[in-house]
C-alpha cells in the first residue's frame, strides 16, 4: 500500500534529505533517515521513503513530498498523527494520502517550486529569521528582475549545475521566477503594514524578500546558483544581460558562486491531478 | 553619554532579559547579561543596561529598548556595528541613538506593544515556526474578539498578574487588542495568497494568527495571562463575557492558565517624540 506524504522541515540541524553512508563514525542526521526510523517504529519493519527532491544540508522544506510502501495491516492508520508522534519537532508531516502503486514522488512530479529568502540589511538580521535568510545587504532588485526574465524559459542550465549528480540532460524549463516582499513594511512581524508601525531602519521597503522559482525540475544546487547569479546582478557586479551570456557559455566555473543553503526552502511539488 | 538601543532577540535559548544572581553553578544566559558583556568589551569597563521590559525566558523581542551610559571617549562609535560584532546571532541591535541623560528606557515609555502568535492546528506546527507560536488547535476567534473588547480600556488587571514583582497599582490601560493573520492563506511562506497555493490543511484560513496588545504598561506575565483567557474563550470553555467577570473578581487563582512563553514577542516601545 503506497502512501504520499507532504513534509515540512527546518533544515538547520539536518545534513540534508538523503541518508548518507559513512565508513566510520556516527551517521549524519538526515530527514530521510529520521522519517524512515519513524516509519519502521510504526510498521515494525524497515520502510524506504523516496523524496521528490534531495535538499542539501541546511535547506528547509514546507512542501517536500515523499512516497513509501507500508503494510496493508496499517491501512486505517492516521499517518499524520502517527508519524508526528514519532518525529522530532523540526520535521513534520503536513498531509498523508493513499496513492496508486505506480505513483513516484520524484518521477511523477510535474514541477517543483523553491523559495529563496534574502535579507537586505548587512547591519543586522532579525534573530528569529537568521536560519532562514541570506543577508546580502542592499540590492538593486529591479536589475535582478531583468536578469530573472532572461533565465526563465527552456535553457541548458549546465552553468548553474554543481557536480556530484549525473543527469542525462541539463536542459530544464524554468516556468517562473517571482519576487515578493515577505513582510510588507513590517520589520516587527508578518502582518499588514499600518501607518503606526516603524519604518524599516534602512529604507521604506521591508528587509525580507522572497524569490520563488518554479521549474519542471532543477539540477543539483541550481536554485542556489541562480540566486547567486541574481545577487551579483543586484550588487551591480554583473549586468542583467550577463545572465543570458552565462547560460550560453554553459561553464559553471565561470558563473557566480552558490548562494548559502539556509535561504532556500522547497515549497511545493506538483503532480498530475 | 546616554545611548538608546533598540534590540531584537530569539528568546529560545535565553533565561529571559534580566541578569539573575545564582548562589552556585553557572549563571543563566540572559539578554541583559550578553548585552552588558558586549558593552564591557567595547568600553573597557562595566556598563549597566536598563531594559524597557523584563521579558521572561523563551519570550522574543523585535523592538525591546534599553539605555546605557557609555564613556564620552566612545562618542563617535557605530554602536549597531560594534555591538553586533560582539553579540551572538540570537540577539541583535537594530538601532542606536544618543539620548538626553534623563531618558529612561522603562520609566519614559508611553506604551508597549506585545504580539502573541497562535497556531490553529493541533496536527502539526510548521517546523520553521515552532519556537514562535502556541499551537492551540482550532479556535473560535470571533468569540475571542468579543472577549478582547471587554479587556480593552482602563481596568484593574490584578486577575491577570502573576506574583513575583511588587507594583504600586495593578490598574493599566489596554489601548488595543488587535488580531491579524500572519500569513494570509499561505501555509508555505509569508507572501501574498495566490490561487495556485495549496489550501491550509484544516480550513480556508491561514494557520498562524497574531494577537497584538498595546497598553501603557503590563503587569508580570499579563499578556500571557490575557492570551490564556482569550484562548479559553476560543475553545468555548469560557463565554466572552466571562473576561469582564474575571477582571471584576480580581483573583488570579480563579483565572485561566498562563499561555506559553514562546508565542510572545515584545514588538515595540513608544516614547514621547
């Protein structure tokens, strides 16, 4: 009996999604490892969990999807409740549903959405947000918008792929790169801006911004590499048109550096209805 | 030379604001203690920091205010930069400004605003929000609104004061209790709701809500006690009118329990212009 799980995690204390083999020493703590341990406790036998995306160490998720095959004897179980009762608080199951036996979290995915959060002050990061943003300092986000338009669409993203995973093709279709303010005008929370709230210390805009990337698939560390490129544009070190040139060149070694893991969150995976 | 500091902290790993004397064993880690240690490193001599509010262990701040007297020889210093370079990342200085020598962070405050965050699902708490919300489960927030209206205004709040701090009077004026959705319709982030995002699993509303309390001053654990009362109303265990009866009775022992510290954040302190 196959079950589809929707998962959220705070990636700060995880060595990423994927279970890692280690010759010696303790096994790194991974999301897959914790999930499989909880499944084994519930099912009484080892259960493999297959994730839609292998998020890196420090990367968060609010909509990771995994599937697993569980014994028929557990058919009536409330999986959300059972799993959350057996998992640490930094990983939660948001939803669980039975799926046909040919459903595959990774291969059946139509698209994935990642959100990258940046913080526009170098003076400080709000402590409650420090594990979830990249503090870049002030950026020209309009220039970044222009660069983002050049990255959307079907391209060979070889220049934005880090090594370590073999893929048949490095062509992907980035449907959209969207930008929105995480906390409109409100440095003190996530509510609506009102005239009574203080202005953010460094300007009229809020300090936290989300960049949301949707594609049919992503190469290894592709979102972090795209974001690294966009931030270079925002800092004025790269013209918006340079994004197209980097794509065309296809050379990772001549592209901007990878953005930090902590700003990234796997937000959503879509499947055929 | 007196300096006014605006501070933010993640209260999770702090034993509250105030330095605590201990007969034996290591001193608890406090915000005031960390701030004074940083001030001493910068100034070369002990410096006392006076906070506007003595937040409890686990309570957060995004707009705490403190004042301190620093040597004239440090007049030209960039205090935000110097202090943030000497503080752990879970406490940050957002702003610093010179003030007249009679300014006092606590006694000069006209009003304070606290935000209490609740999470309306008992099935899960989003891991990235787990240190910052109280997971109450579903609540009748309209009933809570009605109760909140009865708590606003000038009242004797003795029933909402925990023991431990002596005060001359337990009369305070609660100017406003406001409620707003932290993440309108968006379980996956803090951006605008769009038709493409998934519905929150337990209903059409978003799961995180902010309750914002503004008063001329608060008694010990008063916001947490008010919130504890409001949540009892939201659970249907108390009628909205009962809030007025609890106020009138003035008996803490017969009022609802104190809400958890982690949902609370000192958001803003106001002073005469």
